[in-house]
C-alpha cells in the first residue's frame, strides 16, 4: 500500500517490492477527470465488456474518467459479424454504463483493416463500397445522439507515410476514406468525426503524410472534424519529436485533436528508473495537449496493467498503464494527476438552470423540445443537457443533447408526459431542474409486428439524397422473407439501392423493398438496415406510413 506524503521531487523505492515506488502526494485528492475538466479537457479510459464487471475496477472507471471508449465492442466483427445482421449488445452495455456515470463515449471504430469479418474482405469492389456505406449508416444511426465522436477510419497509413495496402485500399483506392466520412455524416449530422492513427504523435514522415491526407480531405469538402493521435509509446524508443507543435499544426487546420489511445510500455521487468521515465512520458503528453487549445482530451488505452493489451502483442514488454495489476498507483498516475492539477481549481459550480422547455411537433411517438440555454462559470464549460420525465420518486432519463433542443423518440401513444431539463458541465455538475412542460402524445396504431426508422440526408446542390431504413421485428415470431412498402409524399424517386431489391414504377409514389438472400430472416427483436440513393424536387418530405408483408409498422 502506498504512503502519501507532502510533494517532493524524489521517488523512493519501497523496500521489498521491486519496481514499486512511494509517490509524492498529488496536488489535491480530486480524481483525474475533475482536474482535466478544470483545464477544459476530458480524461478518458478504453474499456472492454469483461473489464466493467470487475468489482474493483468498475468504481474506478466511474470516479477517475469523464469519457469511455469501447475497446472492441463497436468494431465491425462485433457489430456486423454476418452480412446484414447487426448486434449492438456489447456496445450498448458500455454506452449504458457511461450514461449512468455521466460520461461521454467515443465510438471506435467504423473502418479498419483488422477485426473485420472475412465476408467483408472477400467482396468485390462494388459490393465492398456498398457494404461500407451500409455498415456505417446502420451503426452510426443506432448510436445517433449517444456518442460525442467516432473514429471513422483507423490506421490508414504505413509508417513511411504511404497508404496502407489493406483490402480497403487495394479494392477501392483512397476514396474509401472520403466515402466513410460522408456516410457517417449522413447518418449523424452532429457527432464529431475523426481519423485515427498511431506513430503520428510527433513530427515525421507518417505525421506529414497524415497532414497532407487531412488537407486533401478538407479541400474535397469531406466532413472531418478531428484527428486522433493514438500515442502508443515505448520508453526504449524515445519520446516523439515536437509533439505539441505537431498537434498544433493540425489544430491550425480548424480541426479538433485528441490523444486517443495513450499508454507507455517498457521492457520487463520494470524498475524504479523505467517507471520514472514512463511517468515523464505521460506528463509530456498531458503537457502537450494542455498547451493546444483544440486538444479536447486524453484517453488512456486502459487504466490497469491487469487488462493491458501490450504483453500479448509485444512479448517481454508491459507495465504500460497508470496503475499496476493490483490497482496500485504508479509514478505515472501522480505525474498525470499533478500535470492536470497544475494551476487548476476543481470545478464544483453547476451550470445555470435551463429555461422552461417548449414542446412542438408532437406525434404518437416523438416530440421536439427547445429551451433557453444555460451558462457555466465553473471553468469546465457547458457540455450538454439531460431531459427527464417527472415520474414519482425515480425520474427516467429520456434523452441527452449538446444543444438547447432535442427530439424525443420512442414515446408511447396517447400518453401524458411531464418533462424537465438539467444542464451538465465538463466536471459532471448538474444544474437545478428547469420548470416542466406537459404534453400528450397523439393516438396511434397498436404496436404492430415491426418498427421502421427512416432517415434521409440531402447532398450536392440539392436534388439528390441518401435514404436509410432500419426494419425491426417487434413480434415474437421469426419473419422468413419480407417486403417493405411505403409511398413518397413529395414526388421522390429511387435511383439505386442496397441490401434490398428496390422497386418503384414510373410515375408512381409507391415503393417496395424486398429482402436479399442473405438478410431475409428476422428473428424476434432483430433488425436489418437497407438504403438507397434518390432524387427529389422542392421538398424532401419523409414518408410516415410503412407496412411489412402487408402489416402496418410503427415508426421510430
């Protein structure tokens, strides 16, 4: 067990425990996330599903971190292991944990050359591009409004700065990168979109190539919001050259930057000298981010050596994180803690109370809310709003928003709702509740055997759009073969589609979509996502009535 003492420059080896060090006391007793928030940054952790069941680890995830990244739960092999069949159980579990803890979530990752099923890698170019768009649309739609950012494309470059010759690049060329970002933006207009890579942390050939790539994407009008720097470091290879300057040049392009996967490994066994060097490396990364205004935060790729990926990937190396396998804090923890705490006072001031919400556009299942914005003077900044339903002793959270408006979905027909809003800041402080607004949803059909979510994104200079339709079997019996039918209200035309056979007769508003051979079976509660490109003139009004095999569906 570590002894806390007054701040001192020396690190003393604890007798009898090789490599374990008695640490100087942190600048204050507050956790990492509090000090980071006071500096206008988040401090995050990458976690996997097995880790969050660890009774010793789970409370530390909540107390130390303001942001979570699912280490594997949102990768392609987890979310779409079989073509057209999506599974979100693992990702939803981490998102639910983050929501309960008041944490934001960074999605990782949509397009990568690893952990992508063989069925994807074996597609021809045309089918691969369609699968990319379909996968991104479905996954990003599922998590719309629940994440603050996505790593859209991961590790596209070789260390020498050339494009990685992955199956993506070999079949589609570099255009797959722009396609991925455009599909993600169409699926969620508000989430931050990042490109993410390793060994780009300092100045060098790879970071220069990344800079050129990002400049090219911006010149093409590709919707990219930020660059992620993984910062998987090793003390035996030295610290990256000019990290702060490197982060700043990307920020000067008008982009956010973030440290996304920080760890610092060493050759084992560890000792006091190696641990001290590791602590310096961690501090240097924190200092570089703090010095760049648009560096929004730091995420470590795990917190405890107990779950580190390093030993299995780099034999003979490890001890890469802030605490050891027994959750004892290492010199790196104190270095990070004190770097974040330097010159900061923890934010304990809640935002001001939001204005009374107003409700509009109320349907049987949705309602649009807006309210006067809050302000925050505590230093960590306003981060968003929580919307609650007033309901006895426990008020359920209906939704979250980063702006002073949101649309609630999934409401029950013919039901009265009394809702209020609380603002939250970067340190997790919640404002007092706003006054309530009361509204009653419209009557609607009884829940049918299906639910349809329809979204459309206009593109170009007008006249073209992409549509996404998610069909969910809400019944108890498996659907074997399906045809979805709906009618466009404003003269829209389907030009081409994917994951279904699309039919629209000339001059007709009626559209049908029939399953493909690989996605015709929908078990109870299963979903399938299909999509199309189309044209419109004037207003692109969404259809509101859908049937599946002739039975009316509810809409989400």
